[in-house]
């Protein structure tokens, strides 16, 4: 049990908490908040918490493998910037579940940007949980001293 579980979960701010990693796999030089999230039909992936991203972002190779779990919502008429680089792609909806190590899991219908890559082009970025596509739909807090991420529904 994390230090603030009883305060935040028992008093209704959060419904669950989970431990997070400090580094994204393959990018050990940059400190991050990395959660393991379950996407669609139960595919667990590492995703960074990115409050500067307007939507969630997903590696297009993973998206292709899990295509049946997405509902296409919108194909923007212009390229969208991902960390300063413009990409064409589509916005889709899918359920992302944060798995609780304490308390209850949280399922959120999220908006996810899936970029379209040129043949042979590789996606250079991590998967991420963005502000408008996910984080603004939940309530969350971070205890950096214990690497604990607290979460609850945003509409309570």
C-alpha cells in the first residue's frame, strides 16, 4: 500500500493507484512518468504521462496490430505536430484502462492519434497519454517520492 492510499482513495479523490517507472523502455536518459496501461482488448503497453500533448499517441505498428479495437473518429485535414514534427494520421477512440495495484482499475474512453508513416519510416516517439485525449477526463495526482500515480474518474 502506498503512503497516500488511505487519504486519496478512502476520501474519494481517487479510486486507485499504481506504481510507475521513471524511464520509458529504450529511453533511459530522460526521466518520465511511465504507466502500464491496457488498451482495447487487453493489450498492456507502456505509456508516458504527457500533459503537453493534446491527445494520446500510439506507435502506428501497435495500432495496426490492434486495429479492430479502434473506432475512427476523425482524419484531420492538416498534419498534426508530435513533439514539433508534423504527421498525417487519424484520431481514433478506444478504451484505455489504468490497472490499479491498490483500489480499483479505471477505464476511460480516450482519443488517440495514430500517425501515418512513409514506407520504411519508424516511429521515433514513446506511446503517451495526452492531456485532451485522456488526462483531462480523469482526476490524478503523483507522489514522486514513492513513484505512485493516483487516479479517479473526472466526472464525480
